[in-house]
C-alpha cells in the first residue's frame, strides 16, 4: 500500500474557526488614558475623555509615564559645607513605640548591650549632701565614650553618630525615685545611647525657628520658667536676660528651649504633686544631648553652648543631691572661661558669669570652701568713688558679692591655734590685719551705696501688726534686697571669724553683739519680703542668721519663715532644718515637735527621732572641688569625651544684640 506524500492540508472548517478566533481576540490599546491603566480597564481611547472616565466621573489623565529603575550619577559635584549648612537625623522610634503597649520593652535588650560601652564611673572622694533642694532622685546614665579628635570638617562630619532620645524610656525602665549612681565632675550622664555605625551626621542641628510656642505643654513650662525660675536667675541682672530676652532666642535654638522647658517642668514637680518628673527629665536629656553634639562641632556657637550649660546647671541644683550629679556645673564654668566672660562682660555674658559665681559662692558658704575662681581674678572695678546714682544698684550688688567671696575665703582658711605661742601670736596678728581690711570694705560699701539701696522704711517688732519678732526692713528693688542679704551675711561671718576673740574677752562681747544685730536684721528682711525672686539667696542667708539666734521664739519663727519659702517656691529645706536643729541643740521632745509644727517630712518615733545615717564628713577649707577641673586647658576637663576645641572666635554671634 503506497503512502501518501506531499504537504499536509488543513481542513476548511478548522481554518475558518481559527480565523474567527483571531478576529474575536481583543486588540491591545496603545493610546489609552492613564486613568484606565491605573484601574486596569480597557480604554476606548476616546478623546478628550474616554467612556470609562465619563461613566465614573473621573479625570481622564493623558501622557507618558516613565519609570527610572537604574539610574547612576558618576562624580557628582560636592560643595564644601558652610557654617549655615545644617543637617540632623532625629530618631523618634522610642517616642512612637511608647504609644503602643509594651513597645518600649523591645529596646531593653539593645540598650543593655550598649551599656557595655559606658565610661567607667569615678567614685567621688566626698559624700556631698544636698545644699539646695530635696527632691526625688533622677535616674541618669553616663553616655558612652565618643572621643573626637580635631581633624577638620571632613573628619568631624565622618565621625559623628546620632544620639537618639532616651529620656522617656529611661524614666520608665529605671524609675524616678532612686539612684545610687555617682558622677565625676568631668563626665556627662544624660542618656544611654544606641550607636548607628552606618549612619553619618553633619555638623549642627537645624535651626527650627518658630514664631510662637503653640504646644500647650511647652507654653505652660515656659511660663513657669519665666515667672518662677527666671526671676531668681535674673536677681543680679538689670536686663533680665533669662526671664525676658533669652526665651525669645530659644524659639530658634532647640538646645536652649529644651533647657528652659526642663527647668519649668522641674519647678512644677517641686510645688505640685500632680506633676511627674518624666517630662522634666525628657527635656533635660534632650538639651544635654544637643549640647554634647554641639561640643563636638568645632564651628559651634560657644555663647549658646555656655548659656545652655548654665541653665542645665540650674536644673541640677533644683534636683536631689546636686553635688553628686553635677554634670554641668564644671562644664558651665569651663565654657564661661572659654568665652572670656568675667566681671567686665556685658549682655548675656555678664548674666551667665554673675549667676554662676553667685551659685558657687552660696555653695562655698554652706560647705566652708574657698571660692575656686578667686575674686581678685574677676576683673571687677572696686573703686567706690565712682558714680553712685540710681540705676547702678547691680554694680554695688556685684561689689558686695566680691567682698563676700573674700570673706568666704578668709573663713575657709581658719586654722586651730598652734603649740608655739610666738608663732601663734604672729599668725593671729596677721589674720586680724586681714580681718580689719574685710570689715573696712563692708563699712565702706555701706557708706557708699546710692540712696536707693538704703532701706525706705524700718519698724521695730512692737510696732508691727504681723507680730513678728524681727524688725521690718523695707527695701524696694530686688537687687537691693539681694545686696543687703550678702552684706549682713558677710558681717555675720566676720563676727564669727575675728581672730582676736581667742585672746580678748571684750572682742568676744563685741562680736556677739555684732553677730546678733546683723542676724536679726537679716531675718527681718527675709520675714517681710514678698518677692519670690530672692528665695534662693534668702534660704542660704537665713541659715547663717538662724544659727546665731538663742531665743526659742525667734528660732521657731525662723522655721516658720523657712517653711513659707518652701511652700511658695518648692525649694528644699531639709538641709536648713537639720543644720539649725543641730546648731540650736534641740533634742528629745523638742525635736519631736519640729515635724508636727512645721510640716517637715521627717519620720519620728514615740520617744526620739531615728538616728541619721552615718555620712562622710565634707572637708572644709579646701577650694571648691566642683571647679577643680573646670578648665578645658587641663588634661582632664569637663565634657572629656565630647569636647572639641572651637575653630573660630568663641564670642559667638547670636546674642550680641543684647
């Protein structure tokens, strides 16, 4: 059987079916609208609007869509950064995570690992007690070491690492009432930090200029700072920088703004139990983080850094045991010196200098230390023959502060009598000559001050309706009140340190009378003053004056005055009460009545007060140890692992208009 060969043939019915199928296949649209393409619909290509867009009442978009999936730019032009070129990376992951239940717990393991890089803590030689404020302990940790060596803008920018905000989750993890950590005077313990090895950061944070504060919380904290904290910070500043001028600059300086808000929030914690300290800690950590970042920038504005450090130092004074966690006190002093600020400075430099010196002097009087910054080096004009008219009250306040600094140094250098009578006599004679010079300065100051710094009114206790046991001394201006407190405190200290009281009975009687008269006058000024802006100095001054009183009613009124200051300002008073009770020799049932009558929070048993825990004695007579290393020129200095020497004049630009 022969096979059939040749080309195969297709049946006619199959070919017809294939042709019909090809004719029925939809034709691909080439010029359809983008709206139909996004909706995955076939467009009829009608113009100006297709039928699909007309039916759905949509915009019929036309054009060509291009997708760039592999773009490479070779050798892009690079412009060197300038001082005004700022970029910052802000980590808000923890803040976002805190909005979810258990969100912050996911960061615990990471931060525990990061804590392995924390700079070892240096144990302090002294166990300092709280000289200013009794408040819950804040839980801070030291930042890990990030030593940056000056190497130009490129090296600096390449080595920067972001410092995410840790304040809120630290508060939740560690609590806000107990902390046993001790900080050295040249390290910073603000937050714990997660390092980002692959993230580069540029020079400075961006300038976030605001017209006004719109956040209700920030507005409240700033108002509290201006009305309650800034007023005593400006007690010796005629221009009121901290309460009237710098708040406006903080609208464009996040570092400064956070420092102000931290102080305002901290004050609310002290006076109102409804407020918790987590907000204050958050703003404090944010300001500290920004300050440390700026200290690594060789092109920073040192004026802003120094001002922020001074404000953060004030925040720490408002906290529990400040001398154990003074992270910024030495740093503020070192930055003030770097700016070249002293008694001859003007504007914000003068405000920071005198506030810093005043806070140091109050601590030195409490601990019987020498002033680390010798008054002879302040550069103050002590010529009393110059103009003395109204409007120059602050100058005379600076002068009595200078005299009080000299008196504090004289008192701290007191030594016991030696076994060698001739040598001891010579020493007493030399000390007495120095004492007379200090006393003459006080008398000359009192005789030279303008009339506006003298009392406008005075009344004896029996003439008053307030039933106070102290005379009423009416002084008008805040700077005048502060100056008079310094003046009477200096005379009290001089009466207690007259070298001749060890050899002359007549000197003993004269000094007792001088001491009692100035103590009662000082208590009278504080008892009748209504200005809360003098509370910080008043609390320290009444401590010195109260120790001189021997009348039980007067002692009880002093406790009432101290309690009033505490209720109005939130300042801690335990150190004052404990010191006065010990000095007066109150014991047994007398001491038991103290917490009942005056509302001080001390636990008392039915028979006696519990014994105070043993503490190390604070050495006296030494220069203020908190400022021992307050100089960037020393091998070990404040902000040790963050400070980079500035590459421009440290005077700054931002506050020159003040």
